[in-house]
C-alpha cells in the first residue's frame, strides 16, 4: 500500500488532497489559501499535494479531470471535492464541518 493510500485510509484527522501541476496558474492562486487554512486548523487537518503530471494513477482513480482539484478524505471516504479556485472562507467553512 502506498504512503498516500495509507494516509487517506488511516488518518485520525481529515486529509485534504490538493491535485495540482507546476504549470497551472489557478493552482498557484489557491496554494496560499490552502496554507492559511492548514495554519488555522493545525493538527485537525492533514494536507497532501499531489502533482498531477507525476501521479496519473491517482488522477484516474479519483477521476480528477481538471486542476486544481481538492478532495477531502477521512478514513478512506471522500467527504467533499471541488475543482477550481475558491475563497478561503468557503474552504474553511467546508473543512470545519469535518475537522
């Protein structure tokens, strides 16, 4: 089992997975938002960044068709997903429901 699969299946706290690419401008736009949310939630949330160009298998498995895509997992279950950039307060509101 990969480290990624192990983490999303066994983490005690929700895991936010950020599917991104280095060349993706919207991915660069949402990165500070994700950092800020993680800083505010601390140990209540784990964040993983997955480079879409290097992880095609994960992209296919989770049917990620556009980037950035954020998927929130807990105990292997998808709790929420969103593609595109979103304001920090909206992302915070979604994650606080689970964290």
